[in-house]
């Protein structure tokens, strides 16, 4: 992909990711946030946290399945936007919904499973956001960094649980989000299994061939 | 809960929806001008308001808090027959036909009878009562209802000594209630018809209101037209809407939400800040139109009048 293409792509992500905030701002201005504005704002921010989180988690599977390389360059941006929306979502809960009633909120975090997992998901996103810079990747080393950033899947699972546990009977969209996450996780697991299998076959082939004719194992030794 | 005190607002102050609709129309028009650059104001006309319904204010049942805006009370509703979203009822309620309408009152009664809605409207004098409405989801409203005590209707059909509970059935008609249509993804919802119930002494309590209108008008479809009950000391879902059948029975009715999630919604479902919903606290509520949460009161502020109904009962067990 060309440099111009990358800029265009990232600009699009910025615009799409900020559009919900602009819409919320417009609805605040026009007093059009339903009869329960606080609940509406909290839910909208939560929806977009989840959408952006799933979008960032979809980038690697896209490469695996479709073979596209460029989506991976959007993963960090989408992940950081998900974190941004999660902070706003949590911030509204603290400031607007409960107005700094710390004891009440602490009790809710401890007692309500959907809040417990939500807060845990947000907490897990913090180290991921902090280590999202190129400098941090270098400092941690690629292997450690990748291991740490597998937490993104844990936050995905927790965020989905948060939604499943708070959604009321009769609602359905939470299952759609859950199905998407299961699909994305499934692709990753399938990919890991496939690669392990390939590696084992290769190792097996190499060792069998090698035993019969030691000289043929030469190239692998060089590697 | 403040009752039996001088009204703090005139009934003319209740209905401010005209103003808010004007503002909304103005905003939509302003947006159209901004977006389209045109001077034509493309304001959508407000939905036709229901007909006025005359009633005498009953100062004995007048909550001192200011009533919720009419616009909020008619656009932010839980009425699952139209859909699970709060705006579904207001958007989709046009399919409900509240006339003609009849209500069968039957079961363990000496004089079962099917009433026409017009006949029921004249059974007793219509009163206006301003009640608090607490939703189990943690929000509340203040609504001026129009109706008369449910007890008046029950007396007319003469419950037998075997009658211990009252069952309310909401209309089941997929043509009028879109969410009752069977879809592929109908799993895990409510069973239709929506059935609610009260103990007979609860139903006979003077606070339990057989309701035909609100805000000086006939009930809008999305609020349970043409006839519903309002049981202000219980969570909102106990107050069945668009009722077609009232049955007097001897066993505790199997109610809709109790069947759907029995650990979350008990038969009694009295408003109780001490007994949390399994998933969230019931200690506070957001009054629609207010910014800060306010503490939830036992029995929604009606403890003086109804607590005696539950004397000796463990309200944690009978939630």
C-alpha cells in the first residue's frame, strides 16, 4: 500500500471513530438524547467501545483469512480508540451517573459481576495502551510484547460478558457481538492449531528424511 | 412520601408538552436550515394527541413532586409487545386499536361479566391521581393518572371466598402488537399474553388504580391504552397494560417476568431499596428529568399505606 493510501485509510478510521462523539455532541445541543440522557450516553459509549474493540481484534483474522496485510496497520489506532471510548464510558458512569459516590461505586464493582468484568476489561486495556508505542515494542521485545498484547482477547471476552450480563431479557444484539467475538477467536485458534500442525509435520518430515540421509538435513541446519 | 397536602402545581402546569414540542419542532427546523441551507422549515408535525378525558383531581393522592414531562412519559416506555427498546412503543404503537374494546372479568366471582370499555369508563367517578412510577431498571417518573380504584370493579363482580389472587391479561394479537409475531430469533423472550397478578387484598387496596388516562387525556397507545392498572408501590412491570381479561383465581398467578427470570422478578416485586435486583442495586433511582440520582423509598414512598399488607412477611424471600 502506498503512503497516500495509508494516510487515507487512517483518516477514515479517525473520522468513523469520532463520528459517534460528534453525533452525541449534536444531540446534546439539540436536547435530543431521549428522556434518559445519561443512560443513552452511557449505552452509546459502551456500544462504540465494543465495536472498536472488536474491529481491532478483527484485523489479524482478516490477514489470516483474506491474506490482506494492510488491516494490521489499523489495529493500534482502533485499539486506542476502543480504550478512549472505554474511558469515556467509565468516566460518564463515575461523574454523571454516580457523581463521585465512591463508596456506592466500589460496592457495585465488588458486588455486580457485570460491573466487575467491565472494570477489569478497562484495567487490562491500560497496559496495552501504554505499551502501544514503537518505543515500548522495542523495549519489551517483540516476543514479550506479543505475549502481553494477547490480553486484548481477554478484554474482548470480558467486555462481551459485561454486555451479556447487563442486557435484559428479550434483547438480542448482545448475542450478535458475542458471535462475532467467538468467530474472531475461532479463527485465531484455528490458525495457531494449523501452524503447529504444519510445524510438526515439517519437523517430522525433516527428522525422517534426515535419519535416512543425513546430508539432506543440511539446509535446516543452516537456518 | 407527601400526600394529603395542598397541590404545589396547577393542572395547567402539568401539560407543558406543547412547549417542548414547539422547541423540538424549532430545533428540527433549525437543523434543516443548517443542513439544507433552505429557508423552508421542514418541521414534522407532532403526533396526534389523544382526546381529553375529564376527571376530578383527588388531592388525597397527589405526590408533591413535579410531574414528568408528557413528552418523556410518552416516548420512554417499556412495552415489550412493541419491542424491547424504550422508543419502540412510541414509534410502533399506531397498530394498536383501543376501540372497540372489551374486558372480561371472570373466574371465582359471583357475577362474571364482559364490560365494554365505554361502560367501564362510567362505572365509577374518574379521578386524577399523581403517583410516582418506579421502574425495576432504576428510573422513575411522576405521572398524573386518570381512573378509579380497581376495588370498584372487583366489588361489582363479587369475588367468591375462594378468590385469593387477581390475574391481568394483556391483549394477545400479533397484528396489533408487532413483537408478538413469531420470528426465527424468538428465543428467550416473554410468553404472550403478558400476564400479571396481585393478591386480592393488594388489588382491593385504594391505591391500586384502574386507569384510563393520563395528563388530562385518554391513555396513549404506548402507555397501555385503553385500560391498564397502576400499582404505584410495586415496580412498573406489575402494572399490566392494554388489559382484555381480569381473572379471579385461588392460586398465585404465573406472571410473565417471573416465568422469564424468576430469580430476578418475584411475584410481589414491591419497590424496596433494601432488596437488590440480582444484577444491580435498587438503593437509588434516576428521576427522569433530574440529574442526580435520588434514594429509592420503601414501597416507592407508599409504605404508610401498604406496609401493613405485608406484616410478618420476609420481604427478602417474597421479593
